[in-house]
C-alpha cells in the first residue's frame, strides 16, 4: 500500500506535469484524431476543480472577514490593502502601454499581415457573432451604467449564483455575510465559523486529491486549446502575439523581484508558487488556481491563514492585473493599426481606461471579458467592433498568460500587504540540512 501511495506522489512531480503538457501540445498540433479522446479528461479536471472553488471562495471570505473585524489592526490593514491594490493595477496599465509604445506591434505591418487581418475579419465578423459579442453589455433603456453594475453584483438567489458559477455575485454575498458574522454575538459567530472552517478544509482536501490527475487534465486542456488556433489568426497578429507574451513575461519577472524583496529568497519563492503557476497556465482559469495559491501562501510562505483566505479571493477578483495590462497593450495596438497620433492625453486615457475596463472584468471571462475593451476604445473614438474578432480568435494563446498575471501578481501583492514572513526557516524545515 505504501509503495502504491509513493507511486501516486510521482503524478504530482514536475516530470509528470511536463510530460502531460508535452503530450497535450503534440496532440493539439499533430494528432487531431486524438483530441476527442483526451479533451474530456481536461474538461473533467476543470469541472471538478470548479466544483470546489466556489465553496472555498464563499467560506474563506466570510470566515476571514468575520474574524478580521475582531482584530484591533483591521482598519490599518484595509487601508494598506487599498493603496497596494491601486498601485499594482495602475502599474500594470502603465507597463502594458509602455511595451505597446516601445515595440509598436500595430505599426508598419507587411502586406501579408494586413491581408490576413482583412480575411479574418471578413470570415468571422458574421452578424450572429457581432450580436453575441455586444448584446450582453448593451445597457438597458432608461438606466445608468452604475445601476446596471450593481445589478450584476447582487444575487437574487445565492444558491442559483453558486449553481451557475457567478463568481462576482458569490464574492459580494460572502463579503456581506462576513461583515454580518463579525457583528453578531461572539459565541454564536464562532459556531458559524467552525462549520465554515470544516467545509473549507473538506473542499481543500478534494483539491489536493485532484492534483493527482492534473497531468492528464493538463494534456486534455492543452490539446483542445491548441486545436482551435488557426494559422490565419497567427499570421494576422504576427507582431502582436510575441509582444503580448514578452510583456507578460516581463511583468512576471517584475513580480518575482517583488517576491524576492519581500521574502528574501528568489528561487524558493518561485518554487513555492510552482503549483498555482502551472494550474493557471494549464487551465487559463484564475479561480481554478485559487486553492493552490491559498495553500502555497500559508504552507510554503508561512503567512497567517486567516488573512490569506481573505486576501487571495479578493485580489483575484478585484485587482485584475492580467486583463488591465492586456487591455492597455491591445488598445495601443488598435490605435497603431488606425494610424492615430498618440499624445500625452491619449496615453492618459489608455492607462485610466484600461484600469476601469480591467476592474470591470471581475466575474467574466473569454469573449464577454474582451468586450470590456470598448470602455477604453470608446473615449478614443476607435471602431473596435471590426478588430475585436481578432482578439477573440487569438485568445486561446493569450489567455493562459493573462491568467498567470492575475495569479502570480496577486501572490506578490499579498506579500507587500502582509508582514514579511520567515521564508528561509520554512525552506529549511522542508529541506533540512543533513
């Protein structure tokens, strides 16, 4: 039995994950007949992980806020959190704008790229796609955007929100419920907290078990994703895609330096976040990375569990680093395609608009998330509708890096908000010297 368990642990090793990823890439690019065989494995893994995420989100947020309100330093803690959130998201927007202006991905495109852009738009800009892209975000008549925003926050039925996976609604309910727990009689509140802690622990254990099938799920997810990418789309965005990937890598390195400064160790902080990094790249789903990020920050870095349980879901949902950086870069690309002059006022509109658009993506993903680009393009007078389809087509390539920026940046931001941990002691306890 012990030997069997030791073999199972190999499925969580770096080699198993690498082999699963390599197999998925090979099948997605070279073996289309096998995609129907392996893609259900990826969908099964993602569905199982999603099943666990919302209960963890609900219990972690409500439990943490309820207990945090009883601490004397809670007001100073929330104030520091707000400033770090604002600084991080504006820095991401400025970084995306800077890289777009430096590399000019939308300028001086060759004839082949311009022809490919025209072909993709002509082939994919069908009426049904245009309506599908824009319909969810048409504001209702005689109502303000602010009113529409609040309607998207408040769940009329929390069980329906949980069943349909409305993350932002569950988050809003959890915050309110947490404040309610923090204001009722302590003895009664502690009973609720104990029950929530048991639910949280049970679902966290399920997530740990799921990591044994992660290499198989990663293989299926990568194979299905790569099979959807067409050569025309890659040719159309031949300059944009490498610049996007390079920008996200540059931001990743910057966040690694932040973690190094806060923890005092570079390689251990990178190794400790291996699991959330891998899950975010493999699933292109930030909430799927939530449990592994919680475990890494508490078990590997040694941060206080109560505050980590509060900060990680909040940062994932409110401090949208990945979409903000991408929107800034994409807007600069569209401006360059239409050969518009970029002055200081335009740069300011791009940076501020990208922050607003990125924040508005909380609870959305995929095509619905990309439509938020209109919040940036609208003030600039850019006709985004025609070019938006290009971003939709290349999204399978970009999405994993965008999600990685959300997950890894959240961990770096949390390291700035919380007191410095004794990471070197944790590293020695995991790998004791002989």
